[in-house]
C-alpha cells in the first residue's frame, strides 16, 4: 500500500527539500512508497540539477519579481511554476513498480497523467522525446526523473492555468522544451483552456490515474517527524547560492583551470 500526501501550497524551496527527504526515507525503507502533490505559494523556476542558471534563467528579472530559483536534485530541464499548477512526485524504491530503464519509467508513470486527462475529458498522449504529456497537440505536463539513495523519483506538473507572460520573462528560452513553435503560448495548453476548473476533481483524477498506471492502491498519510526534520535541514542547502549556482561555479572553475597560462618573456 502506497502513501498519498497532498500538502497543497508550500514554499518552492521547501518542496525540493521535502521530496529529497521523502526520497531518502523511501529508499532506506523507513517510509512507504509515496505519491506527493503540492502547489507553490509563490512563483519559482525549478532548475535541473545539471543546468546552469546563466544559460537558462533571467536571474535579475526573477530577483526583482520575487521568483525563486530552485535547483532540484533531479535532472531534466527548467520550468516556471506558480500556484496554478498541480505538482507531483511519484517516489518508489529501486526495484519496485517503476522500471529501471529511464524511458520505461517515464512511460509507466506518465501513463497515469494520460489516464487522468482521459477521465477529465481532455485526452492526452505521452511525448517521449520531451518526457512530457500533450493534450490536443500541446504540452500540458513536463517531467523530470532522479535516482538516489535507493529511491526513484519522477516529478512533474499539470497545468490548471498558466502565466505565460511571467514565464517568457523568467526563462531565456521559454520554447526550449516544446515542439517547434514561435511562442510558448502556441505550444502549451491548460485545463482552464478546455473548461476544466474543478481542482478537487483534477486531483482525484490524477491520484486515480497514477494508481491505475502503477497497479497500486494508496491511502491518505502524513509526513513523519523524521521526514520533516530532514527536510528542514536540507532547506539550508536549497536556499544557499553555492547550491543554486552550483553548476555555474563548476563551469567557471573548469574554464579557469583550462585557460592557457600567460607567456613568460625571457
């Protein structure tokens, strides 16, 4: 029996610390396998672990607009998120129901998102090239994957509504993870675009979709004291510039060390 957690609106930085903490606990066997839902209280850009802030994000705009930059422990691309998206993390143990093969893992988990969209009357299909789910030919769900400490995590978003203007300003290339389009608005669709506005029904459909796709059942649960304590400790890392700009710093140091030495005049 898997655990289901819906913690609704939380801080974006804390969300990254939380799903890392849950992953560590699930991987060690001290917590049950978990489906986690949340929304962010204020806008953030989630950055893939291997990405550079400088390459992907207009950091000055984000700073002046109170948009957080959250480097997650998972790979994948960056995405702008606000309260109008349901964010999810499907957290399994290695060797469990999520396949070891990366693409097979995406296919299994994202089938749950497609199931939800079918239930909602929107319809959907997996776009394997971008590890995304599309509805009516446009992207409605982006996803990322990570494996650490015995756990497998697949995280993603489902668009209830979307602030395209903010995303266009926050990201340097807002169409990067879309099928070829001139503007992000052309390549993305929301549930609200299709007249679907009942967030409670959307959450139920998404939970049921994951259960069907994974062949599992879930029961409502709560965070453990240990998970909360670890998340609070990990939060310090996510707030620190050394972590946020981790890959920028790494690339800068690599460039410095590979730069030719100045010639000595003799």
